[in-house]
């Protein structure tokens, strides 16, 4: 007899799991970053904007950072990539910018 049992470790959430013959399901797993960790990274980004951005770019960078955080939190990769491009080059290449780029690339 074939063992058709399944094991779920962690939280299955609101998903209903159907098992049986001729049944197919699709499960998408997103890698997420802890909200505290994400908040810390975006705090570093804001610090980088305050210290590295030119006066002309600071307002635009702050606005882009806010929109970028929303996109990352909502797992909107295409939007996050687009908004990341709006940040000035020096902010993109800062430590916090590179961390955020890494998060976006793994979405």
C-alpha cells in the first residue's frame, strides 16, 4: 500500500488542504523578512538619505523610500524594482540600499 500521508510543519494558515487520488494543488511560498528586521533596514535607509543625499535629492529619496517600503511589505516585486530605481545612485549603493536590493531580488 502506498503511503499518501502529508506532514505540515509550521502554520498552514487559512489554506484548506485536499488530498486524494487525481488531486493537484499549487502552493506558493514567499520568503519574507521579519517586520522588525525590515523596519531596521528601512531606518538605516532613512539615515543614509539624511546623511548622503544632496539637498536636491533628499525629498525625492524620502518619498521613494516610503513607497518602496510599502511595495516590499506587500510583496510587489515589479513595483519595488521600479521604485528602487528612483532612489539616487548613492542611496542605492549604500549598505541599506544593497540590503533592500537583496530583499527585492529574493521576492
